[in-house]
C-alpha cells in the first residue's frame, strides 16, 4: 500500500496543527465522493494533456505575487482559512470572538477529511511533480511523493468552507466564492495538484455541503453562527485583500 490513511490525513492538513478534532456531522460512509466524481483523466487523453499543459504553464509563476499567495494558502485548518476569507467576508473572522463559527467549521472539516481520504485512496492518482524537477511552492518530500492527488483536499476544504460562509453572509457571497475558487487554484500554482484534481475538489465540496444541509445538527450550528456573525460589524479587513485573488 503506497500511503497509510494516517499519512493521507496529515497531507490533507498540509501542516501539523493543534486544533481540536471534534466529531464530524455525518456518519462514516454517508457520502461516497468516489461514486460521484468522474474518474481522473487517463494517460494520453486530451484531458490529461490539458492537465499537463496547466502544470507546465504555472511553473512560470514561481516568484510572482500569485506564487506568493499560493505559498500562503499552503497551511489549512479553521484558523488559517478564516484568516484567508476575512477580506472576502469584509470582516475579521477571529475564532476567539466567533466561537460558534469556528466550531461549525471544525466539525465540517472532519467531514471534508473523511470524504477526501476515501476518494483519494480509491482513485490513487499520482501527483504532477513526480518524475520531474520543476519548481514547487512546497518542499519536496517522500511523504508528498507517496500521497495521492485526486481530488484535491485543499480545494474540497476551501470550497466547502466558501459555501458555508456564503450561506452565512449572502451579501458577501460573490467575493467569498471567488476566494474559495482561488484557494483551490493555489494548489495548481504550487505544482502539487493537477487542474482536474481541483475541479474534482470543488465538486466534492459541493456534494458534501448538499448533504450537510440535510443534517439537523449542522443546520442548528449554522443558525448559531449566523446569529453570532450578525453581531460582528463589517470592517475593512486586512490590508492585503487584493492579493487574495
């Protein structure tokens, strides 16, 4: 077996975190993303050719501002993503003052991890950097080499969080969803995912959100987070908003 499940979980996180791991909303196997997603492109197909072209083209972004955004998007987790969505949300999303929102996303993230882990294991697609020495925005490692690519865990997490935040702040839905898209695209820029991995991550995130809204506990937590956000006035947010897209 190329990668144990524990390794897959660590690589989805991107970095080790000390964030708590609450129970997920959904029962194990409630969503089978591998049965929903199309299979990844096959070698020699036009779709694989498009993936390869996107990988080659984005290597030229090394050192650019977009590359810098991709580097800053490498760490995942609730605290880092709330900070990353602050500009789009038009307010600082501080877990300390928004505990209901942080708890909602922490539980949601457990569902993301489970859905992505199972799909990656089933599809077992190698990452694009294998077999070449092109620039990546993260250090190369044996752990990265052993992990699978399809669907992108970062893209799934970023898009799921974007859908949750857009539901909570519909007046900010356009910038929030744009930021969710760019967060996933950072994995293409980094060189650790094919473009189709990121597309699959968005599809997996959309499917997961559709299932979550049918869960009573999720809806109750969503309502609590909405009430909490209503008490937090919008502000200018961090000064680096423009670079998030």
